C-alpha cells in the first residue's frame, strides 16, 4: 500500500512539474512586467490626405477579458506617441500568456466613448480644406480589431491584430472605415494661358465642393460595419493637393494643361442618380458636373474622379474604384 501511495505521489509531482514548466514556458512569451505594449501601422494611403503610419499620434483601445468583472478588462484607454514608442495613460497588463482577449483599437480618439456599442455615432467634417490636412484626419475613422488574441494564440501578421512574440507586443494594423474620393480636375487650354501663348502659374479654381453626400454615420463597434445615419446631404469642401502648373507656350502643340487634385473623406453610402455632383468656381463662373447614375461608396475604398473643365462645359474622363490600401481600381459607369 505504501509503495502504491509513493508511486501515486511521484506521478502527481511529475504532472505538477510539467504544468509548472508549461506555465514558465508560456510566461516567457510575455514581457517581464506583463505590460501590454503595442506597435502600429496604417493601411497605405497612396496620397497625402488622411491618417498614415507616420502621422498617427493617438488612438483609443478596448481590451476585453472573457472573465466577468476581470481587472484585466480595459475600456477606451488613450494611447499617445512618445518618441518612437506608444504609451498608455493607465497601466495595462496581460492576465497571463494563455487567456485570450478581445481587442478593438480606433482613431481618432473620443474620450466620450465608454463602451463598445453597436450604434456609435461618427461624422466626417464638412470642411476638409485645412492646409495641414487636420480636418481630413478628423474624418478618417480607422480601426483594428480581433475577437481573441493572446501570446499563445498570437494570430498571424496578416491579421489586423496579432501578438508579435519577438517584440512581445500587440501589432495593430489599422484599416480605413470611411471611403475616400480623389478629384482630379484638368483645366482646358483657355484656363492655361495668360496673355498670348504663356502658361499659367497657380490653380485658377477659387472654390470647389463635393455635393450630395451625408456626413453622419453609425459605427457598429462589434462588427465594424459602417452605415449612413441619414439626414440631409451636406456640401463637402475637399483638401487641395499640390497643383501641377501648365507647361509650354503653344496651345496647339506643346502645351500640357494644368491639373488641380483634391481629396475628401466620405461616409459609405449610396447616392441616388442626379444627387452626386461637383461644383467649382473659375474666374467667377460656376461649373457643375453631375453623375447620371447612382454612386455607391463602400468602406475602405478609394474613388478617383477625373474631370476636364473647358470654357463652357465640365466632362468626366474617368471614374474608378479600388482598395484604399493598394490603389488598384476598376472603372465605374457614369457620364
């Protein structure tokens, strides 16, 4: 009997030792202080306006532990850039290396958000023309989300959120939740000459607006879905990118016309036929181009609208849609 008890005790000791070794091995995946640390990147913008990896300066983050009332659950913590590192206003810790948590990170940060909601309000700015692009950044809702991640179930580097074992940090890859519209206006020859056969210098467009879209949205923070919140359409003043001056001295042979590019962030929505239009003012005269088909704007997409304006008319030369992250696109049908 005593021999049997000793054998049972030895077996139990081996099991406990194995468990202890597993825990030590798992905990070695964590930083020594068990602190949650992050690294970030933002899907490529292709152009200047909006949030990109180098310009992201702050975000909010929810970490949800599956255990009810866990002290390792954190709501809307504010992270800010300190040099090359991210710092949080409050200490955040992993419970251990094996307990998976839900993660939701977003920007721009809103201190009024206290919980993950299915109907969080968000709105893009009506005036996005500030020369430093700040109004575009305010309109560019970005998000990184995972339902379950831990050091022992890290995910992969293709996920929006994964645990980087080498850095011992959560890697957050933010995606753009709104749609972005780029408008490229090519000026006709009559707008590219000063006097006789002299190319203009400077953008002659004194006002421009993208019209027909609604600026309010509802964000389902659980699923990531974005829907238009309704209400009246609002004219949006876009951000002006660098103007390309006309070149050459012969309007019939060697002149290259000037190009005025603009960008704005829009709420994903469908704009009905005849309601989507661009209005611009040149030399005191207003020119308007109106889409003759409904325009559908999807989350995370980049739309490029190419217009040419002449003395009496504006015509479309291209309208394409593609992923905001890679700039590829396909043509949209419009006139």
